C-alpha cells in the first residue's frame, strides 16, 4: 500500500480529501506571496488520528505541514514542496469550561472568535485579539505565539496557555492539559511548542486562562504631534490609571486616510488632521470611576502638549468605530496597492528614534515610498510598512522587498530589537535569521528540532535556517 493510502486509512473516510477544489484554498495565503501544492489534505478529528498519521509519516520519512486557519503571514502553513497537509479544521470541540477556576479547554481548530464568544457568554474574557480572529485558530495562535492588541495588559499567547496536548512527530501524544497556574515539576515542556511554528509537534488541544470580563471600558482616539509625544503619553496614562491601559496603538495620518478611503463606513472623528494618532483603551471594574480618571489624564496630556485633540467614545458603537479604524489598516493598505511590510520590535522608549532612522534609510533605497508605520506601541511592536509611491500594483517596488527588509532589520538590530515581534519566521525570514541571531542560539534551536523530529518530517524548511557550509 502506498504511503498516501496508508494515511487515508489511518484517518478514515471523512478525514481526508484529494479533491483539488477542496485543497486549493489551503494552498494560498492572505498576502498572495506563497503558493503551495499538496497531493493530500488530512482532516483528523482527534489526537489519536493525528498520532496515527504522524506515526506513518515518521516511519516513512514523509513530510507534513500543519495548518490551522491559514492566516499566518510568513508562509509557515503553506506546503511549498508538495508535502501532505494536515488541517485542524475538524479538531473543533470545546472540551470544557471551568468558570470558577477561569479556564477553558478547547481543541486546536476552534477559532479565536469562538473562544472569545464562549468566554463572553459566561461574563469572562479571553483577551487575545487579532484582526484575523474570525478565521485564525487557537492552535495557530499558540504555534505562532500570536500577539495582537491587548498584549500590553495580558501578554502574548504564551501568557494565556496553562496546558497543552501535543502530538510529537513520531506519533507520541503528550497530554499536558493541566489547568495549573503553578507547576514547577520539571521542564515546562509546553513552552517549547508555543511559538514553534509547527516544527516540533502538532498541537491538538489547549487549556487557556480566562479573566474577569471588565465592567468598564474607556476607548479614545488621541491626536499626537509625534511618536515622542506618544511614548510620553503612554507613560502618563499608565501611571495615572494605575496600569489599567489595555491597548495603546499608534497610527500615522496616512493610515487613517487609507482606511477612510477604502473601508466602507469609516470616517475621521477629529476636526483637523494630525501627523500621528493613538488609539487608547483602559478597562476596569464597575466602581472604579475609570472614565473620569482616564479623561482627567487625557486633559493633563493636552495641557502638557502631548495631545492636540481627542475623542472619547460615548458608547460601545463609537468605541467599535474607533477600533475599526485601527483594525482596518492592513486591509486598507492592501486595497491601496503594493506594500513592503515588517513586524519589528524595539524597546518602547527607542521607537521614535528607530522610526526616524529606519524611515530615512528606506527612503534612500526607495525615494517616494509612503511610510505607513503603525501598531502596538505599548509593546514596542511596529508594523513598519511602506506603500509604493502610487496606488495599485507595482512589481518593481515589490522586487525591492529583500533589500529594504535588510536595511530595516539591520537598524532593528542596532536598537537591540527583534525582526519578528509577533508573526514568526516561517519561510519569509528564515534565511535572514543567521544575520540577527547568534550561531550558538541557532545551534540550540537545531538541537531541539533534532531531538523532537530526528527525521525532519514536520514542517521541514520552516523557521530553522539550514547550516551553511563554506
Ligand atoms: P496558520 O496560518 O494556519 O498557521 C500558522 C503557523 O502555525 C504555521 O507554521 C503552521 O504550521 C502552524 N500551526 C497551525 N496550527 C497548528 C497546530 N495545531 N499545531 C502545530 N502547528 C500549527 N498575528 C499576530 O500575532 N498579531 C496580529 O495582530 C495579527 N493580525 C493579523 C491580521 C490579519 C488581517 C491577518 C491575515 C493575520 C494577522 N496575524 C496576526 C497573523 C495570524 O493571524 C496569526 O499568526 C495566527 O496566530 C495564525 O493562526 P492560524 O490558525 O491562521 O494559523
Ligand atoms: Zn500586529
């Protein structure tokens, strides 16, 4: 029997597809940068199915690529070399919620939006929040250690995971679904799989931390004269609200213009244009008088010249409209045309100097490119993006991607930053990793990969750069 037939047998009739029209959507990703091909889509419905499939792949040396919602931005989920594709779409059960312990256990293919809804219905909060939340899965979020807009208060996905169920490349099932805040009984193995981009094991289920649902939420859009003012505003608002900020997102004027131009119903809520804006959110309990504290703090910031104008949402609808401005930036940028993107982090206080230096350096390479640098200033994470000089497709501009990326990443390194704050390495940044990470660190990563996946069958060619022998 062929390997593909053995795999089909292992997962049963509902557990696979060879229909090209069903496989096709799994082969393209959101940015249209990577295109894959695969002879077989596996759709296991249990950890036992995943285990059976991986055992066969391990035994026969058959490469396999795990995929969740296919919203990853670095090509990690795409079978670029005709690998078998393993979709988690049928691992979609909610296994249980512990309301008093504030945890839930879900299978890997459950979408982030479904988990948020499940928590919300119980007056609880699952704080991970991304623009792709309707499609991305918790398995993918964990595999990429996703960030998003509420990291400032709640941390990255890593901080939200208490337990994991993982199938190793040889089919061994690791049941680590413990709902414990404290567990120092040996290596915390789950951490190795969080952010491993599908290279060390297939995550089949997770136990997640939930939080009390905030009773009060204050949202504002503030016009600020500069990134320096935005950083000062962050410090002022954090200290005056006692650390209750849950989001602090920076946007340049051009991002707001793209959104109001391309996204139906979006409008600029402030009277005069400003070079920069910050979307701020603070949350707390019902009796915390948070709104008054927040507005006093904003008024002080106006007096101090950190803020030139601001609108505080008067209703949930208005707050949603402000969030829509921020969350539509990627989509609006896409509709505007060609763009070169980076997902970098530097220490928060260094963001203004980084923006100045790196923007100048990119404009030397591509005069006239339009900087659209926005993102999670509260985490020092900027989506340092550039649109081409004019709207529309521009292959000549996109051909400069690697050159521009290297210029930007070299400056990131100077500032002690990271070339991937939240999207991961995948294939997009794999080959540039040795320029920014030490040999020693890369060798330790390779040793870990070899220990878990000695035959290199699980998502081969992703994240870990090959050893270059000169
Ligand atoms: P996929 O894209 O399917 O896979 C991503 C990686 O995880 C691949 O390497 C894959 O092999 C691996 N993988 C998937 N599932 C498993 C599993 N069960 N076990 C092992 N490995 C697995 N990301 C952020 O961090 N912050 C953002 O703010 C953000 N905003 C975004 C906005 C938009 C509009 C889009 C399109 C994407 C955004 N992303 C963001 C990126 C993306 O949504 C995240 O990386 C997300 O976590 C990927 O989840 P997924 O289920 O789609 O995974
Ligand atoms: Zn982001």
